[in-house]
């Protein structure tokens, strides 16, 4: 009788299929017409890989380090960035060390979408509309550079002390449409247990992210076929 592979065998198989997993989740992006939406919400989140209090070089040396997350506090791990249109599909992702701010991560993300590289195909294709971001991506100079260099239009609220603040209705609109990315991160972190992953190598990070995002997008596609709400994963994925 066939048997399930040991955990080490399974992890090796997932790493070998990383490119196929990325190709699959990007195929679902196109199949679902996810980038024909009015905007893509862009946001980052901390992904822990190790206890920040432990000594030694840690796991993922050269990539993971210690950073701050409003959700986690101080943590050791990586910084994940995803782009999500209103229908909840993840159109692309990228990750870097935990310590840098959002702006340099977004800069690399836009650059790789503009000039794709096979090693980081997971960032996906350039958005056909604007990116809606939060104050972590603020900076008019950055926004202008991203637009002129990469064709990435960014809608970001002004600083609190700005002489040209957004009207209250516009702030509420932005907060409302960005709720989708919070929902998607909740699916990744809890439904698909992203916070419990502890990969020891960059290839493991990339492969597991690709697998979870492929599953996320597939669940949305399947729910559409069944006439169910797109993000109703709880009774669809039974662990």
C-alpha cells in the first residue's frame, strides 16, 4: 500500500515544485481576471521564522533578521509583501528581511514587475490600475519615482501633519477597500498556517509561500465554480 512521505521527503518535493506552484497561482490570476479590477491593495506583514530571543545565527541567515510588526511585536523572520485586488486573489508576492521599511520592499517589487526575472516570478505582472497602500509606503518622492520609473501609480494617504489632508469620506473609502488585504493575510496566517512555518532555507520560504498562495487562489476559483462566497474557506479546507 502507498504511504504518505516523511516530512523531510515532503519538504524536498515541495521545493522541487516551487516554479510549478508559482506558475499555477499566476495562471489562476489570469483565469480569474484578477488584474482587471479597479485597484490592487498592497500591504506587508511579518512572518516569523524563529524566536527572536534565541541566540546564534538563526535560520535563514542572510535573509531573516529582527524587525518590528504591529501584529507580532519584535520578531525574527521575513517581511512579506502581497498585492490583492477586490476579489481577494493574490496577484503577486515578494519577501525580504524583517528589518527594512516598506518603501524599499515596494521599490524592488515594482522593479521586478516591470522587468521580470525568472528567479522571482512570484511578484506577478504589473497592475493595470493603481496600488492602494497605507502610511508605511508614504513619501511623495517615492511615489513620483515609482510612477516615472516603473509605471506604478500609488494612492497613499498624506502625512498626519500635511497641509492637504484627505477628506474624511476619502479616508474611510481607502480604509474600506484595503480591508480585503487584511482578510487575505488572515487566511494565510491562520487557515493556511503561515505563522507556523519554520523553513531553514530561502528555497523553503519561496516554495511554501508559493504552495499556500496557490491553494488560496485555487480555493477562490473553486468557490466561484460552486457558487459560494469567494473567501469562504473554513468549511472548504478541513484540516
